[in-house]
């Protein structure tokens, strides 16, 4: 009996030591699959292609590049603005690549990569709305998405408006089309996707003034420096090789419905 106890203790020590030396990067390589959380209704970052019925988009391609660099396969899971951080914390996804702004308050909960996309929050309105700025939203209803920085930012920018929060951006767009809201607010690239996907895009305009600057980061679990370093090095290599520009132009280039000139530079370490 005593011998069995000693064996059990020894195995426990061995197992504990194995866990202590394990890390997320090794775990993913051993599994053979990188699990990424992406949105499934946010054109052109992550959405279901009508023809292939597969998840596609800019964020999907970013995840694919990282998985290829890691030498593993890619598994995609749909997330929303409200579920992406909980899914990282629960271990349901290894990376949240989901139009997520890197904010200090979020940094207290999860870790982030370097900025891989830069945007700004704006307003999408009907062209004949008469709305020209946030000031014109006083006493009016504005649609956005639950759990997003856009939801918080618009409340701060215009305390006298009523914010209608939905699970997904297409629902917010529908609310505006039905007259339940006078505007949709979120990052300009998401607004480009909403307008460009509409049957009558000329009916909508994105106002030029930005409410806030929104640097996107890839969200991962805290205290996994090797994993974070690998992601950062891979993103920088993607930029240096020109693959980032190729991917960017695929979704936001002049030949697309969502043209947005690339005007920022990724942080590159020597």
C-alpha cells in the first residue's frame, strides 16, 4: 500500500512538472490544429460565403497564415462581440480574430498581439437623413452591437441618444432600414461591409468624422508569452514579405466593394 502511495505521488509530481513546462504553442502543435474564433456575419472580416457555405474573410486569412506558419491545420469557430473574450478565457478558441479593439480594460483580462488592423469608429446613415455628425444624434436612436467598444464609445460621445444594441451588425443595419434607428455606428470597415453588401448601397453614406481610433489585436489567453511572440513574429513576417498587402487588397483593395486605402504601418521589431 505504501509503495502504491509513493508511485502515485511520483506520478503526480511528474504530471505537475509536465504541465509546468507545457505552453499554448506546444499544445497547439501537439493537437495539430489552431482553433480561431472569427465572426460569421461581419463582411469582409468574417462571414459565410453564399456559394461555398464556408467562413471566409480577412480575419480568416490572417488565421490561415498563422496556422500555416505553425505547420498545423485551421479550425474556425463563430464568435460574436459578446462571446469572443469568454471563449478565449474558456479555452474554446486559441485566438480571437474578430475585429477586436485592443483596449486597456480588455488587456486586464486577456493578452493581445500587436496591432494587425487599424480602423476608426464612424456613423452609417441614410444619404437623405440630414445627420452630419454625432451632435445630430441628440434625442435619436442609434444601432450597434452588444459587447463592442462602439456601444460604449457612442454613449460617451452622445449621452443624449438612445443606443439599440443587437447581437450582430446585419441586425443593426436592418433596424436602421426599418426606421427603428437613424444610424448604425461601428468601425468604418464594418460599415463598408454593411453598405457594400446592401442591394442599394447608394442609399447609405459613411460620415467622414471618426468617433474614436480602433486598433485591432488578436486576443489570446494571458501569460502565454511564447505563443504571443510567435503570433507577433508571424504578423511582422507577413507584413515584411508583402503577403499582408496582398491579403489586404484581396478584401479592401480598389477592385473590391469595400475599398479602403492602406494608410498605416504595422509595428516592426528589428
